[in-house]
C-alpha cells in the first residue's frame, strides 16, 4: 500500500474499502447475493443524492468478512490479506458507485493465488455487467430502505 513520506497510509489507496457496519447491513438487506466457487458475494448500488452517497467517495467500495468459522485468527488474517491484495489489484474493473461485500469460504486458504485472483476478477466483471444493464427490466437498482406501511 502506498505510504506518504511521514509513514502514514495514503488516503486515496484506501478509499475503496467499505468500513461502517451500517453499510454492510445495507448491502446485505437491499443488495443481491451471488455465489462463486470460493465465496459468496453481495452487492448494492449506492443511491444518487442520498446521505449515504454524499459522504462516500465515488466508485466502488469493497468489504471483506472473515468469521470465526474460517479458522483461528492467523488463518482469518491470511485470508483477509490475500483478498485485500487481490481487490487492490482488480478494483478498477468496476466503475460504478456500488458497495460489494466478499464472503470467502475456508477453501480460499488453499486455492492458488492466481486462481483466486481470476475468480475475484470474474466476480467484479459480473457485477459490472449487471450494473451496465441497469436500465433494463429486472436489473439492479440503487438500494432503497425498506419501509413498512
């Protein structure tokens, strides 16, 4: 990750990360769930003109989950390091204001890095393709809060 002369992390390099619990919950609640061989993933467009989009940088944001079911802290951290590196390399595939949550399976630890990278690239390309046809019926729309009547 690029560092500034003072040794602190470059803010622009971390703008693509999903950080707030509320954002994760919004993606789970209003987004779409998909599956790939090594992980499941959720994604939701950020609404235009809403408060959530005003504070967020433009472009995609990606969040990772690694629950205790994936192993001990060492294994979970290894999974997250591998996934963060791949996301950093491949995030440019998606060019929309979308939030993505990647939920890897334990098999991510044993999958070759190149194969995992191609899978994440395929996931991002799939998301971009779904967003590109958003004007068509049945396509992805910006997430709207569910309000009970």
